[in-house]
């Protein structure tokens, strides 16, 4: 029987299923790659044209025409249930399909799978009568080549081969036997796993990867048959960001592999870093895409990183081959020690990166999925030799690479032909010369997961019978996936394992650190853990340089000092210049790039972060200014009280009665109000206090000067009327005088009431300069006190005018002179007050004290000038406070004045010339109740003969001073006129 080539059978199968494959765009791979199956004996140049792996370097291709590379090799373990394996036994290469042997992640991972299968199969009762076999291939860490190799896994699942057209020589049909692959362990690379998963899902073959961490693979809508024992990079990215935050880096760069593994991780990193206010200085891609970049590409990446010299922290998300190229470029560009790396699990703890690049890798912190050593594997691996490990066809390449020698049993490869010495057979793997992959636990757990799924499935479907029952022959992928996702076991590492809802492994990470333990001795050490979203990092164990535990700074700009604002550099979100806000500004709490000016009445805090209120400045009752003013007012009140007491005590004496008791008491009340106003001025300003101040300031003066004006006006009217007519003036009685005074006061009350309605009193904060915060009444600032004082000032002016007009009255009526002196002094006081008031605007205490003292001083002038003469007579000269002693000694003078019609009546009297019932006038003129027609009689004096009317003007003045019914009896000489010296 003539057998057809294997590649022809494969091509026929794929062509029969071409409609199915084309229905899925993800499976659009080059069908010509299938020619690799059983066809590696052709020239390397033709092979490169089919796979598009080789460059046009003719010299290299010519040198390798005489060898088959890569050769088709497979590890086969017999069993009733078969697992496929896809390992990256070889590295990638940019010129040929497969690069050199990969010791750790390749050969050791393959041996870990075999070791775990041996452990399971050695247990007779694990699955009764069932052994688990394997069909393991090499993907050379290349996605397209790995996809080509994965075609082997689907051959047994294809049962529609039209074998009717193939005949053996004897006429019989050929028997094609392909073992069904129930599940696949691998691949290692996320890029390759995505390609393979798209193929295996068509045939419902579950897949469990051990190193593929791309977050995209968690999407069960696309990769429902894909699972993994290693956690997703989604959690690894979170752990990296937590490490960066712990190191207090805010300005970093990212280098990521241009593959699904790197791009997806970068997208997650970029989002998380932005959320945590960590800025990216540079974003560089590592070219992968199933090839390795030229060295100059790595140089350009490093040079761009050097330009961002402040971003010393760099996250690298890539595979070991690419990162090794970056480290070589760092050394070539003399940038060793310029960067501190945060590494992903794809390259850290790999000798391919660190070996020969120790100085460049020193200080690296890496996030590695938490993995413990596989129990017994180290001893197993170190016991292997080329002679006792014939089931691994690549082990001889590993041996040659490890010991740098040519083994007689080894095939010729592009890499061993340069080894000058032959292997002696005495070479031996030891713990000293062998570095183990730290994450072999995930390879072992992947195999164990399938094994436990087979066991559970066999127990449920076959009832524990010996061997496979028809329900498991063949195994249905959907059923196997269901059992696979439910497995819970303790692996050979001692850790418990189960898949999460997305089919990923538990998110447990170790934080490892590459440091120089002693001069020239480097090692990866564990310095922390990241479990369930919590980072525990032993910062005391960190050492980025020998004898230098402090982490390097990776910030674009140092934080601004407290109270400084930022001005960002254009195009850089983490680079800024700091500048100080001005004296009266703070940093905007909602925008750190702006300064805000504090409101009046507030000043920036020392750190320029808040505007603090300036303490209110107002006169306080316990201040020396207030105490002085209150003492002065208190003395004035005491003096006024004494005057009131004296007047009340001598209420009916001639002096008190002659002084006009009614207006005197009104005058004293105004003086009391003037003194009392001081105590209102020293209170803390408020709406009520300001209202009382505003009303009281004008009202107290209005009371005082209305009384004085009423007196001076009466005197003026009496003597002016005496010059013109014999008719007595109107409204000169005490009641009339009180009414006039009250009306004058009411004018002020009305003015104040209107002002109160138009502009209610209020306390305000007054700011002369930014540092001031005077709490004052509004009226004292805007000069509206003039409204309160306008009317009293008018009264003062009128009183002063009347005082001038009545200055020449006889001494018997000289109270007008006292009023005049009072008004002159008052004018001088207030003229001096105005400049003092306006010049003390920046000193509230002095201004208020000046105002209150001025008011009290005005009251004191009135009190002293008007009432001291009266008190002198009442208290010190009581003998003059009787009717007889009050007769004037200068009778002739008065008489002469009366004869010339210049007689004046004492301005202090508020009594008219009345009949005998008006006692006050009688006190003034000493007119008896009944007067004889012939003359005036007195107990002490006798009037001269009556004056002749034609010669004298007595009749005229007496017509003014006396009622008409008395005139006939006083036509003669006026005998008794009191000389009242007040």
C-alpha cells in the first residue's frame, strides 16, 4: 500500500473544513504554513518563503542550506487520555524561525509538565485503569509558528476525512489513526495563546495556559475554552501601580511590548496611573510581532528615555528577549544606573535578561505571580542527563547550551556549531550551575487541573470502573470544560488552587527585588506580597544601589512649597514651575494654578492657604482711652448731679426762682445726656448701639442749645420790644418758653426719624488699608454724623448771634454774658474738634475718645459757665439769696439806663412782668403786691420823687414790664430794681 505524505493528508483535512475556518476571521492564517508538517527536509531558503520568517540575508541562508532547522520534534507520552502541550522550548529569532534553546521557561517548563504527568500516572488509583498521555510541541515563542504546531491537536478531532479516494496497493482503504487531544496545556506567550485559543475553540478543546497573562484572555465571549493557572495582568497592573505609589514616584515612563500582552497591560496601566495622578513622561513600544527588533531600535528607545531624565522610574511590560535588548542598549548608551525598573512577570527573574546585564538590572522591583517550588522537581531535573532523558528530544540542545559543548548525539543547529569542545559525559547539573524558573508551579497546576477534571469526570460518567467507558471515549470538550472550571485541589507546590469566575488563577503576587547582596553578587529576593488588592512591601529590604537603600526620585517637579501656586509646563501634566502668590493672595483651593485675592477684612494665613479674618478693632471699655473718657464723663455726671441736688434743695429760693427753674432743669437734662453719651460710645458697635449714638449725639446738644436759645431769644425780644413799643412781647411766660424749647427739640427728633427710615443705622467694617478691620458705625465713616449735628450747630450759631446782640445789657441782667461766653467757648471747642476727628481716621480708639471728650467738654462748659455763679450765691453767699439783699446797690445806674430806654431784663428769668401773683418778676423788680399812687415803698429804700414823664422813659419800659392796670401807679420813679448778680 502506497502511503500519501502526511502534509498532504493535513492539507486535505483543512480544505474539507475550509468553510468553517473562514467563518471565523481570527483564524485567518496562512494555509501554506501547514506544509511544515513532515516537510522539514527541504532547503531552509524555500522554508523561509513559506513561513515568512527569514530576512533576505543571503549569506546566513546559504550557510544553513545543509541543515534542517527547525526540525519537527515532539515529546510523546502514551496514555488513554491525551493532553497536548505547547512549550516555548526555543526563543524567537529575527532571521530564522526558532532561536536558541530557552533554558528556564522552555525546557524546564516542559520537564515540569512531564514530571507532573509522571506523578499522576504513578498513582494507580488516581483514575482507575487510565493513564494520561501527552503530545508536546515547540512554538519557538512565535505566534504564527505556534499556530502551525497547534494543528496537530485538532487532527484527532476531525472525523470527516474522505478516505474513499485513497487506496492501498492491495485495494484496501488506508487506516488513519490520530489520537484525540482532549485538552491543551499552553501556550506560554499571550500572543500565541490567543491564536491557538481561536483555533481550539472551533473544535471545543479546552486550553489551560500557565504563563499567558493578557487581560484580553479573560473575555469568555471570545475565549470560552481558555483557562489559565496564572492570574490576569489586570491584577499585576494594580500591584505595579501600588509599588509606584509606595515609592512616591509621580513621573515615570512605560515600555511595553507591541503585542496583545503588552498593549492590553499598557491600556490598564495608563488608566490606573491617571486615576492616581501619576504622569507618563514617555511611552515606548517594544517591537515584537513574532520577531525581534534590531539593536538600533532599542538604542532609540533608551535615548528617548534619557531625554526625560527626571523620569527615573520605568515600567517595562514585555518578554525576556525584548527586555534583554533594552538592557544591552542601556549599557551601550552609558545609561547604567540612570533608571530604576518595575518589571512584569514576562522578563523578571529570567537569566536571559539579568545574565551579563546585572549592573543595568540592579534595583529592579518586579511583580511576579506567587509561586512556590514544585515539590521534588529540583532533584528530578538535576538528575537528568542526555542518556536518561531520551523522551525529551530537545534536552540534548539544552545540555549543549548549558555546558557550551558539542554532544555526539546532538543534531547540528545554528547555535552549537560554534562550540569548540565536545561534551565529555562527565558534565552534571547541580544547584550551583543551574538556575530554576520561579513559576513552574503554574505549569504543574495546569496539568493537575486537567488530571483532576479527568478524575471527576471519570467518577461521574464511568462510575469508577476500570479504564474509559464509552461516555469518555472520546471525551466531549463541553463536559470537560465544565469539570475543569470546578476543580479544587492542592498542587505539588503545596498551594490550594481553583479557577475564578473568569477561568483565571488566584491573584497572588510576590514582589521580588534584584539587588547586589555583596560586591559583584546579585540575587532576586522577595521583599513583599500583593494579595487580594493589598500591598505589603518591606521597604527596609530595598537596595537600589549597593549600600544605598533610598529609592531614587522619579518626579518631574518637586512639590511646591506651602502657599505656592503652579504654572504647568506646556504639554506636561506633571511638570510645573512654582511661584509665590502676592502678599494678599492665597492659592486657590480648587485650582492650584491660580491665586485668589483675600477679601477686605481678611489676610492670608502664613502658609497662604486660607484667608483668615482680621481681628475687629474697636474701642473696648477696658482700654485706657475708654477709661479716661468714662472717668471724665463720670466727673461731669457727678458735678451735674450736685447742681441738680442744689437746685432741688433750694427750689423756692430767689436765685433758683429767678434763674428760670423750668429751662434750667431742661438744660441740666441735656448736660446729663451729653455725659451719658460717652458710655454709649465705648460699647462694641452694633445696629442698636449705632442707632443710640446717632440719635443721642444730636439730641443731647439739641436739648442744651434749645434751652439756651430760648433764654437768649426771650431777652433779646424783651429789650428790643422796649425800644419800640410799650406792648409787652408775646410768649415770654415759663409755659411758653417750655413749649418753644420743646418745639425746637422736636425738629431734631423729626430729622432723626426721617434719617433712621432712609438710612437705618448699622455697624460696618472699615478698612483704611488691607491690614485694618475697624468695626465702626457707618455714620462715623461716611460723614453722615453731620446730619445729626446740623441742627444743633444751627442752634449754636443762633445762640452765639443772640449772645453777641445781648452783650451790652446792664450788669443786673448779665446772664447773657455768661451765655455768650459759653457759646464762644463751645464754638472754639468744635472748631478744634473737626480737624482732630478727621486726622484720627486710622485710630478708632483715639477718634471715639476725641468725640466723647468733645461732647463732655461742651457739656462741662455749659455747666460751669451757666451754673457756677448761681451755686456761688446759693452755697457761698447765702445772705444774697434773699429778697432784701438782692436790691441793687447801683440804683442810680439802673435808673439812668431805664431813663434812656436801654433797660434789660435778666436773661435767665423766664417770668414776665406780672401782677402781684407773678412772683419771679416781683423778685426781679421787687414790686409789692399793692403800690401807692404817690410812689414806691420799700422796707429799706424810698424812691425819689416821681419822675416827670416828659423827661424820662420810665413809662415806656414799665409798659413793657408791667401790666396796664399797674401803669398808673408806676408812672413815678421806679424805686426798687433788684441787682441780680448771677
